[in-house]
């Protein structure tokens, strides 16, 4: 069996990048309209953040379900089903007649969202040459801020015309990606070469056999998810409620910091190919600390934008290394499940972040600054220590390249 052609490999990268971009686009629509949903259903913003909490909390369920299907039946058809499901759930969120239905739909959306990253990342990493992994890892993870950027542009361009419900209905558009995947994306060569017995490998038995690695990965991803969501989910609300910025000002700042996130993800991902995964994650995490004063305590919109840009360069710089790092550490027989599962279990453990930060801010007279800064100080330090002393498997081979090298 031959490796996929270069053109096919490029289609895999493009499809999986777009899959994560559009998934993030659908997720981040809610962070722009929290205040509107709360007003429409006559509840507090903190109450509506329960929808974010449940979305994040149920992502491990999706990672497990879609990951097991991907390990058993293939990455490509699973990815197509996943994109279709999350797009439809996004659309129906805009039709929710009451808060209970809305929260239920967002919870189900969390299941679908939880499946996309792991399946897409494994399909990508198993389909490309080893020398591409660092840059492609950064590009793949840059899909997340790309989706955030896209949602901010749609918010700026369409919100006044369609309202918060119309914003969610626009979120059905990602379903069109399925047509591209079906036409151009081949199945993972690594999955195709595995025997039927390997495809049916018990996830629990594999996790037990790699228990220290599993615990390390889950704790690491918990810290990473606090790092990401702690700097993103309530930031537009902070700009609206505490800094009293206009829709245009908020949109411009969000665009600026998501450009920083994309630059950081691709830049640090590429650097990790030459300097190592661990060292570049540690550097990115520690560099986020000096950005806190501008990011969380500035009153001037220009300095807020500078701080937000720098913060996301470093937060998503660290994250840009994760798709390669987790797939390289993963037991190969469950690579469709393991990276996504530990990622989303980390999301589960960090799922209360928005509610924690919002409650923290409420207790301080609706002052979000320390709620934002406190999370970054804690988790950036944890990430630097944990990853710095953790394992790395940058030289591992996937697909048909060779047998895996040992983790060191």
C-alpha cells in the first residue's frame, strides 16, 4: 500500500483544518451573544454560561463515541458524520423556544464538537510525512482561533440584521464541508494497514496498559483547556460589560487577538519541529505571564488590543504544538480515540471555567480583571512545570513510515 500522494495529503490537511475552524466558529458564536440570550430568556449571564459548561463537559463523550467509531470504521466517514451532526445542532440552537431546550441543544452540540478534533487530528497526523508534523500541527490548531475570528466577523457583519438566533442558524453552513471531504480526502493509511483485531482493541485495556501516560495527558490537557478557555470565553463579555466597548471595538479587538493566535499557533508549531515539543510549549506558556497587565488591566482599547494580541500569540502558540504532541504520545492502536479523549477529558475537568470566572467577577463587583488574570497565572505555571518534566515522542513514525520509536 502506498502513502497518499502529496495532493491528497494537502486535501487532508485542508479538510481537517476547516473542520476544526468551522467547529470553533459554531462554538464561539455563543460567547458573543451571552448577554442577548440572557436578556431574551430573562436570566443572568452567569446562568447562560451553564450552556458553555455543558458543551465543554460533554465533549469527552463525543471524543469517546466518535473516536471508537473512527478506530473501528475509519477516520474519513466518521469525520463526515461528525461535521454534519454538529452543524445541524448549531442550527437548531437558534430555534430553541426556551432556556432549557437551548441548554440541552448546546449539551448535545458538545458531544458532536468533542468528536471532531481527535478524529481530524489523527487522520491528519497519520496521513502526512513526519517532517510536516510541527507546521501542520500549528496550522491544525490555528483552526480554533480561525473559527473564533470567523465568528467575530459574522457577528460584526450579520448580528444587527439576524440577531442571536440568526447567528446560530448561519452555523449550519459547515455541513457543506462534507461534500469536500467525500470528494477529495482519502482514508488514513495507518488505519487501513491495521488488522481487524487491532481496530477492535479495547480502549480500557490500552489505557490500563499506559496508565501513567494517560493520567499525565489528562492533567496536561486540563491545564491547557483552562489556559485557552480562561483567556477566551468571557473576554468579549469583559470588554462589553466592564470596559463598555462598542460592538465595533469588541469585534476589532477579537479580530486582532485571533490573528495573534493564528500566528502563534503556526509559529510555535513550526519551531517545535526543530527545537522540540516540550521546550517550545514551556517558552510559550511562560511568555504569557508578562502580557497579563496589558491584557487584563488596561483601560485604553489600543493597549487592550496589544495585550490581547500578545496573550493569544503565546496561549495558542503553546496549543499549536498539541495536535502533534498528543498524536505522537498516543498508543497507535487507539490513535483515533486517545488524543481526542484525553483532550476532552481535560475539557470536562476545566468545563466550569466560564462559570468560575463569572462568579469570581460577580463577587468582586463585576470586575473581570482578576478573574481573567488569576487563571492565566496559575495554569501557565502548571503547564510549564508539567510539560517541562513530561515525555516527548517527536521522532515517532506513523502510517507506513516505520515502526514507532520509544517514548523518551
